[in-house]
């Protein structure tokens, strides 16, 4: 090996070592606090809704199963056992305003780690078309594994059919873990 080749190899080793030390030992700029790192979270879920309360009962109680593709979680399943829907005022023509509260949502990542959240929002039921639309805030409240102590929020919106009990939702926000 000649002098030029040795200098080139030495520079490569010095740069590689500096990069490795910077990754392993230096402060992490992405740390958001003692719990972890802020990460964007976004994705879409298909939903299957199961009514739990008798027809015509108020509040309406539903169970919702989800199958999702969510950034930083991948393909996930999960849902909620109790979604509470109440009228938020009188109908405006065929549109009934509603308030929605979900005290516990669970997302399960492929490795079994669980991310928990709650939801509070509003929407409308189109009484003629049999369609529900909604929007609100999902608040992340911990979980298991890498999601233990998770925090953050997302804007969540979607729609569902009262005829098929199928729908979708999208989420977009930040989760810290």
C-alpha cells in the first residue's frame, strides 16, 4: 500500500470513528424529555363497529375493532370496547350533531407492544344517508413495552356506514416514547 492509499484509508477510519462516537455517546438532539422522543404518527385504519346498547338507547355504546397501518407502529390491530355517542343537539334537517367519547383505545404492534389512548370529539349522523362523520383529539396515555409512558396527541377523523357498520379513520399527530 502506498502513502496516498494509507492516507485515504486513515481519513476513512477517522470519519467513520467520529460518526460512530457521535451516534453512541453524544447528546441526542431528538430527545423530547425524560420519556423518549417525539415522533410523527400518522396512518389510516379500517373499522368494524359492533353496537352494544339496545337500538334506540341513549347514550349509544359501541365496540370498534381497527386494522391499521400507522407510522412508527406498522401494521396494527386493536380497538375499543366502549365508544360512547350522545346527541349534541337537535337534528338540523337530516343531520344529527353528536359528541363522542372513548375512554380506552388499544393499538397492538406486531411485536405485542400496546399503545393506549383516549378520544374526545364530535361529528354528525346523516339520518337519510346512514352515514356518520367525526373528528376529534386522540390523546396517547402510555402502554406496554416501548410505549410504556407514551404521551402525545393526534387529530383523528373518519366516517362509517350505519348500514354496513364498516368505516375508516385517519390519524395525524405526535407520539412521544
